[in-house]
């Protein structure tokens, strides 16, 4: 059994705020989505800027102020903080009460495209999330940087969505009426549990997409983050060709393409070289469906056309074709595996339960759950995710980066990342170095699957 590591809330007073700390505020906000006002949550700096940006090695000196009416806790997804600053309530810290604040301070690492999101209840579905970018000062590339934060949104309250998923008679409503069965329904693969009302990039639909001014012949680095609670996407560059240069913030040997898969919680950095003139849509295509979101890159004076929010043909289904091609630019140092653990990803759609190795994790009381992975500092550890279900699961390990070393039994020197997609009836093995002591979450990043038990703990032993 493990317990809360005790990162307690601090009172929100000026005396508690170091003069040089960056203030980050969890707050309520209102957006217009599909012509209707939506009350959401957000993570903003005091000047209204969404998200945070650092240089690697800087202190992560952030005062998180809770200005919403309920307790919260924020996870710094992709960073390697000390365990008691990882933002999992009941496990690594206490919740931050309304009108209270907590100070975080640790060296920022690793560099790359990361993000941050609530780990309290279902708040992530209220869009309580934002980009978290860590620059490497040694990277002297002459390029314009553009952040694309992908999301999904429903006007149905998240608690109601989750309640419907637990009731067979109403599950079809939550799932859009055509994905109520296990694995397949009406011949259609079961790729998502929820049909959302809107699909977003940077909080906007294609009814009013963000337009980024760019120079003629510009070189652009797209930092693309899938911050959705339940939707995988394909990133489509249209007529442009791009070079994938990083996954989850970690460099890979470049791969050239015009369409890239992006599972929930994953990030990709894509470098594109623009032609002299024009307007260039960058789209996020919802997996196995026609809905799409997007932004537009526009040179001076370019004519910008309206884009539909639905495509004419459904996008495909995410697989591991690209994953199997990726090669880490800086792989883990050669070392034998000290310990291996099999994590069987299982599901019972009748009861809407998503266990690992038969154990349904109680996310409401994570500190009282037993860890299934016990490691010692300095070990090289392998986790084999074995998906026995009819749905894909994006599996995320807190506090570490791992390398993909095997897909369906085939060895590879794959990408270094922190979230890997495990498609149905597939196994993916990852390896990490146990170099950050504590008790850490490993879980499916589909919000509804996490809430229904698809999680376990990695626990360091003395």
C-alpha cells in the first residue's frame, strides 16, 4: 500500500508567493462553441496567456492558484518532477482547495513539447489543460514556432457522460448511437466511447479557425499536442510535406510525410517548409470519423477559404505503422533489462470496467491501491502492455520517459516518449530507467477508461 506523499496546499497570500514565481491560475472561462456559450476551465498566466514556456534546466518556479470553485490538482505531463510535485491528488499531493495556491519548484527537464492538465476527477473534459513548452537553448534553428493544442468538447457534463457509459440502456447515447458493443458494432470498429459536440485546435472550431501570419518561404516548427479527453486524430498537412522530428518532446530521426497519427496525450514536432505564397490549412482529422478541426498558416495577402467542419470521407484508424519506423535520436544507453512486467489491458463493456491484470484501480483513492510494478533505483525496467480489448489504449507513465523496444514481439530501437498507443490485440513493450524515486501512475489516457480503472502504480522500493 502507498500513501499520499504530502505536498500540502499553501494559503493564497502575497507572503506565500515568492517575488520571482510565475503565477499560473486555474480559472473558469467562457468560450463560444458552435454558436453557444460554453463554461469551461482553463490554465492561464496572470497576463491571460495560455500555458507555460521554459528553457531546459530553469527552475520550474510556479505558483498554481486555484480560482475555480472546486478542488483541483495539475499534472506536468512530460516533465520529470520530484514525486511530491507530480500533481496526482491522494497519491503525490493533496488537492488544492478553492482560493488556495501551491508552489512548485524543481529543475525543468526534459526539453520538448509537453502539456499540463488536471488529474482531479473529470476536470480534463472541462478543458482544464494547456501547453507546456520547454526550449533547448542549444537548438539554434531559424524557424517560426506554432503551437497546436488539439481538444474535444461536449455540452453534456462529464459526470453525465460517465454515468451514461455505465448504463447499458443509455450507453448508445453517450457513444453516438453506433458504438455500444464491444469491439465492433454494425461493422464499425469501436474507436471512441464518446461522440463530442466539437473538435478544437487552440479552443476553436473550423467555424472560426486561428489564422497564423507567416512569412513567404518560411520554415515552421509545428508543436502539436493532443490534449483531448477521448479522441485520437490524424494530423493532415494537406499539400505540404513535413518532417517529424520529435515525439513527446524527444528527438527522432526525421520521417517525412504529409499525415501523422497522434494518439491522446501524445505530442509531435513537425517541421514544414512553406512555398512562397498561400494559405495552408493544418487539419486534425478525428479517427474513424469525418469531423475535423484546424488552423491556417497564411502568408501576407493570401486568400483564406472557409473549411468545413466535416470531411467527405472518414479518416482511418490509428495503428503502429509509423511507430514501428521511428528511431530515437538519443536512445537509452545500452543496458540489460533488470525486471520485466506484463500489464494485460482488459475491459468489460457490460459493466464499463477497464482493469489491468484483472484489477480495477480506484482513482478516487489512489494512495490506498497496491502497486503492480515494484522497482529499485538504478534498474532498467520493461513494461509489456498486452491489449486484450477491442479498443486502443494510449498508455502513459508519469515522471519518466521510456523507449519503445518491441511491437508484437519484434524488437526495435524505437522512439523515446512517455505515452504509447497500444491498438487492439497488440502488445507493445517499453523500457525505462528507474531514476526518479517515488510512487508513479501508469494509466490509459482516455479519461473515461482511467476513471473506470485502467491504471496501476510503479513503486520504488528501498
